[in-house]
DNA sequence: CTATCAAGGACAATGTTTGTCCAAAGGTAA
DNA sequence: TTACCTTTGGACAAACATTGTCCTTGATAG
């Protein structure tokens, strides 16, 4: 996976375009609807876990890394949507430690 | 709001207990079901924006701060549930900057 | 024209969340 | 004990959100 910061969808679009494949070609291979893949690339629809697995497999990506891209996307969109400020993430981090520590 | 790290629900439970009020008393005041408030305190149910506003008002808290507690909770629970690692938050932070910068 | 492609609208099916009511468990006081 | 009050948590319909699919549009290329 490239070091470039880009959303989940943008990243897979870039990968697809690098190989000059159409949405249909990729969608068919991984067994999902062409339109759905397009939406996923535009961050218009969220991929499911299963779809992420298939996409990782298709592009030979590490599934765990791709999942991290996916989850960090969701968090980023949430912060933007709620117009929460950045230190919300710091608070979240402390809470994670706290919740882990209390079994 | 206290500096102690605790979940959203724990924080409001502490506030309620500090004033020795029952769930029913508080729930009635803010106009929600007693059982629902109990669940919110136990993080068994998520409060809605409207409920957060009412709770903030009742306990004389800054609504924005309380909302931050709420959102950071959601993020923390998400990370734990997905078993994502902590640096997912760093990636999210970079994506927020990225998304903000691209208009 | 005719293909192929991507964008995006619409919509039923499916899933998730919400509020509410009820019952049970625990405490306390008379 | 009985009576009362609190909290917990199950169940469930109603409300809401997401998913997959299909169809139309518009753009580009041959």
C-alpha cells in the first residue's frame, strides 16, 4: 500500500487505474456489482468486511492494513461530520487505554 | 467536567450520584424513560444528540464538552470492537487534515 | 451510430437502533 | 414478613439507516 494519504476509496481507485482496469473488470472478478464498486471508490458506500477481504486479495494487499485504512476513514469522516475537534482523538486514545485496563 | 478518564455513561452516573439523585428523578426531569437513562449510564444504549443536550443542561455542563466525551467514546469503542491498533487514530488524524485541505 | 465506461438516482430488502414497557433482583425500613 | 424504591435487563414494535441491484444519463472513443 502506498504511503500517500488518501481515503480508502481513493486508494483502491488508484490501484485499479495503475493496472488500467475498468470498474466492471474488477467488480466481476471480486463478485460485486460494478456500480457498487464505483460507489465504494467514491466513498459513497462503505465496503463490508467481506468486500474488503476480496479487494485485498484481488490487489494483493495485506488485509489488516486495508482494514486499518477503512477504519481510519470511518473515524475521519465521523470527526468531520460531527465537526468535532482534533483532540477528540486524544481523548479517545486515553479511553481506549482506560477501557483496556479495566479488563 | 472532571479530568478523570471515564466513559460518557460513567461520567454522568458519577454526576448523578454526587447529587444523590435516582435514575427516576433525573430521567423524569430531562423527560426520558428511567430504564433508558440507566442503559445510557451503563453504555448499553447511545444517547441521541437531543438527550446529550438535555443531560448537559441538567448537570450544567458545557454541551460541546459533553459531546466530545460522547464522540470519543464512540471512537474508543469502535477501535476496541474492531481490534484495530492504536495507530489507526494517527492515520485518521492525517486523513482529517487531508480531507480538510481538499476543500 | 455503437460500444464502453463511470456517475448517480431509486428502491426493496435487510439490519440496526430507539423508546417503551415489564419483570426480576437487591436494598432498606417499619 | 411486607411494602416500597432503585437498578438491571429482556422483549419488541416502530423508526431509521444501509445494502445490493437495476436503470438512466452523460462522456469518450472508435
